[in-house]
């Protein structure tokens, strides 16, 4: 059995799966249920100035009969009184001392407010803080949340205030609603944050009611942009995580990865790109806390199969695999092959290639089943046919190097080698 | 043993003759199946449909909640798409070709999805087709069955004024009169006919039989073109002793009575033998059992490998508790006091392949007896040879001969459906009606 426990800046948790700061971590009753289910830690829903929430609060994107491929929300930070939250945090820490208890903070935009909030939370037993510089709705209008995270200099200033006071580890959570997460991330690291987490939610409109013409979620005939999350945002989160893991300033601090993580596989991907812990929200909101069971078991089995003893054996392993386009090997080439024994003759590869790619698939008409084969000389190896094929391993990509040696684009140009071979 | 009616309670009749293929109960249920569809290109299901319904498209339209579009896609290819969704032997057509079969997964329930869209269209009376302004041409159609209605609808859309002559009191043909009651109800058939004719320009004259009330010659004179779609109807005789005993009926008549007289009034024996193993034989056997017959035995002279019905249909009969005697050919019906008491059968074995390519059954000399009080003959249907001959329509063994799918020997007279092919599926007849309409449109240069 592999050891899946993590040590994040001295904060220990039995597994890398934390619940993100969100409705599931708003109250003791939820967090106790989460810890009973086996979650390694929580980031308690953001504490700060008093707010008032509206109804409704969520809307979703469904796709191909699957509910909640993406979820957006317009809920603000915790709308419960601060003293109740703090009292409950103390109680939960006492009940579950082995779990990570991070408290998310978003104070009013002045030094005193931050210092006061930090003091109260530390007294309550918080093991670490996560600064909410990412909330894209409601708080930005008051100069908080994403309004801080979108301006590296404001973020730097707030982190400096926090670091003056905090005696426990500080994680700064980054907003994705920027051109690049690196400038704010670097400013925060330079200002002393102990760690980074990303991504927060992405501003979005999930859809519009075609009868009322009011976008979702509906609040008395109007709507607002909501923060988008769930499986749909994972690729964007992984990209942003990579930029943080590759930047020489930001890569110095540990990272907690967030964004559409629903399974142990998603979690492993975030960890391979540099995350030490991962935070989950939407998947739990869709299925409940029980999903953590398979996340732990799946991670454990995968680590055993790969021979990894601890999570540190693989964290960050894929960071160097993402390179610049100019460094890719132009002599690498592969072509598709269709396994005729596995083919079910659906024609999806054919029509995708014929209509939208390189006309590299032959069709031999039959009744009722056509046969499809690859024209190797036309195939550019784009993967599209393999991606749309409904049968696992029916279409495989077979390596057919153009030449044995590595050559990149810059070298290709320097040598004046031919272009437009397709 | 006796043949009698009113064997069951009202509740039992209701239960026995309720829809054998119930519809989706919820939109969600339909969506789950619709979303499973892979949206194949040049789809095997479409190619396996005699009317070439664009199945992936109409299913995709269900997933986008474009049900009107979905129904339009279906009806564009098959105006009886609603009825076909209930009666088509889809296991050997669209669903049999679904690529999921090749993955050993359950095929998409295409018929059920087709029913989902078409039932909504009929329930809301969506008018999905516009009739062009009248082009001043009149076409007579003989028979308001699937072929005739399909032809009529295409012509009506093109602005032709259509008159259909139907020998029965209702339209729908074998759909209305010749199919097991648990597949389609007479009420549904009537609704379907009304829905099809609601486009306008189609006038159905009932109780008008070719050779009795009208002649082809008259129609040729009064109309710009004629489409013959009078089907088949006469049950093939067994040509064995005792065939005229009381208790020997033919399946077509038996199902006709079932469809027209109401279940309780229809008499059925205690012990029934059904001759044949086609779809109609299955219908007759299951309906007899569901009317309250204690024993139903299907007698077929070949083996399961040669049977004309599908495995799915056979399963229905077996699950209803019908027995099957393979390699058994009726030799004689015996009776007492003019009533059936026994069916004597030859025990057969398979010999050399016959003209149909199937190994032909040969008598072994052994015989056996079944103690029955009713014999239902479902050994195929015969064309109206005498009538066809009298009307001077070119034919072969009573089946109307056509060139280019629907052109007969008579000027301006076209034909299609069972009267041409000798008896196939409803969906084949619908396609024949479309072919006939295309030929007529070309002939009239519309």
C-alpha cells in the first residue's frame, strides 16, 4: 500500500483531497460529514465582511444527456455570522485533529481588517489560511476578491499585510479571470505567501432560458455573470497550473490545485503538473462526499502499480513535458490505423476526416456496413479519427518517423527545409 | 372441448391486448436512449429501412428537443412512421443493423424513439407538410392501405387531387385489419389515416371494391392516372381433407374479426392448432392464446432455420405459452358431427433446397395427431388473381407485374405494395407508394 498522506507546509492530511472553499465547507454539519466520509482537509468557506446572498444561486451546463458538465454560481462568501463560523471551526478541529483545516479569508481592503480577521481565525484553531483573491462576482464591486487578484500590485500589498500578522502558513488563491495568472502569482510569492492555489472560478453565462430570454441563474427576472467550475474547466485549470509550475518565481512554493477535479485520475493529473494537494467542490456538490472513497482507493492502486511509495515521488513529474511549440520534434510522425476486427462501421472517423480534416480515410460502400481504411500517405496524424471513434483502441496511432533525428522548427528554418508537405 | 367466446373478464382482455411495446413513459427515458445513439455516418439503420428514414437525424433531433423536426424527418421518408414504429419487425431492419449489435450491446430502440416523436406529432396534430396549390390533375388510387396512403400523401403534397377507393369501411388496410391487436389498436389506425389525410386533397371513398363497384377502365377514363394498391387477401388453402369442417378458419379472417368485432365476442377453441410460422401465424397464435385458448400449437413443416418470422416474434409466442411442432405438415383435419376434433400431421424431414433456396420438407411416412377443436390456417396469402385477370392487369400468378418499380401494362396505371410483391411488410408498402407517386409525377409531367 502506497502512502497517500501529504505534508503541506507542515499541515498534515491523510490524503491530498481537500474540499475547496465553497458551500460544502460553509458549516460544521457539512465539514463533519466530509471528514467522516474521509476527506483529508477542508478550506472553510471564505470568512470576511458580512454579506447577503440571493436566490437562486447556481446554474449548470448539461451535455449529451450528462448533467452538470459545468456549474456556475453567484453565491458570495459566507453569509453566516463570523463568531458562529469560528466557534464551529474550533469544534471541528477538536473532533478531527488529523485533518487539514484551512480557512479562506477575504477581509475589507485595509490592513487592520485583515489583521483582525487573521488573529480571530488563528485563535479559533485554523492550521492555515487561503486568501480569496479570486471570487469573480459580488465582492469585486467592493474592491475585494478578483479585484485584488487581477492587479498584481494590490495583491502584493494585501499579501504583505497578511504576512505581517499570520503565524500559520498562508496560501494565496489566484483568479483565472486574467490574461495570465503568473504576474499576480509572482507578486504574491515575492510578498511572502507560503503557497499558491488555483484556479478560482471563471466568469461565465451558462445559458439562457429560450422562453423568458433571461440567462441562468434566474434572480427575479435578471441574471449576472457567475463563477464557472466543474469538469468543463479542468483543461483551463491544468494550463494555468502549468504556467505557475514552470515560472521560476512561482514554482518555489507548493501549490494546491483546483478546477474540475472529479476523480483520482483528475487529481493525479494536477499533481503531475505540480500540485501537492487538490481541492474539490463541484463533484462533491453533484454526488456528495462519498466520492472521496474511490479517489483514495484509485490513487493508492495507481501508485502501487507505478511503484510510487509517496505522493512526492510523482508530484511535478509532467511539468517538464510541456514545452514550447518551437521545441517540438518535426520529424516525429504517426498515422492512424483502424483495427478492422474492432471496427463497428459507424463512419464517424470517416465523416470527421472527410469533412473537417485531410480526406485520409477510404470508404468502401457496403450494405448495411461500409468499411473504412486509412490512406497513410494522406494522414497527417492529427488524432481526430481516434478521438471520435466510439470503440477503445480501435483506431491507434502508429509511429512512422519522417527521419530518425530530432529537428525543431528553428533548425528546420535555418536549414531551409521544405514547407507545406500536405 | 368447444369453441366459444367470452372466455375472460374485461380486465383480462384489457391486460392481454394492451400495448406489447409500450412507449417511453417520460422524456428523460427517451433522452437516455437518444443520447446513446452514435449518430453514424451513412448509417446502417437508415440503409436497412425500406423507406430510408434518416434515423440518426431524427434521433439527434430528439436530443435537441426539436421534436417537430424529428417527426418531420420521419414522415418525410415514411408517412406511416407512427404505425411502422409499432408494427415493423425492426429486429431484422433498422435495429438489427444498429452498430451497437457489433459491440454486443443492446441496439438503440429506434422504433420506440420513432414512436416518441410521431405520437407527439399526431397528438398535437402538427401540420408538418404544406400542400402545393392544385395543379389540376386527378389521380385515382385503389386501396387505402399503407401503399395507397403513402402514394396519396406524396401526390397531395405536389398539388394533385387524389381519390382513394377502399373496399372496407375504414382506411389503413392490413394495418387496420390484419395485425395483432396488441401492436396497434383500431383507434390508432383511424387516427393515423386521419392524420395523413389532414394535408388535404385526399378524398377516400369507402366500400368501393375493384371489380365490384369500380373497374380499372372506368378509373382510366375519369382520372389522369391510377395507382393500384389493393393488396392481397385470400388465405392460401391447405388442400387437405377436412378443410371445410366447422372450426377451421383462416388467420386473415380470424384477425380481421378480432380487429372489428371486439375481443369478448370472438370465439376461440380450447385447443388450437395454427398452421404456418410467418408473422401472421405468430399473430394468430398469440391472439388465440390471449383470447383464452388453453392450448395453442403452431405447426410448421420446416425447421427453425427456415421460419419466415423473426426470433423476436417467435419469442413472443413462446412466452405466451404457445407450443411449436417443427417438421410437421398438416395431412388431414378429422371431425365429428361436422366439427374439428383432430389435426393429423405428417412428420417431415429436410430434403434438397427448393426454388426459395430453403431445404424443402419431405414426408417421412410417419404421422401424428393433435387433438384440437380449432385450426387456424396461416400458410400465406394469395393474390386476387381472378379479379386481376378480369381487369386485364398484367400479372404473374396473380401478382401485378410492373416495370421500373411501379409501371403496369395499362396506360397511366401504376401499382405497388402487396398486390405487386405478394405480401411484405407495411414499411415496404409505404416505399412502394412513394415509388408509385414518383412514377405518376413523372408520367403527368408535374
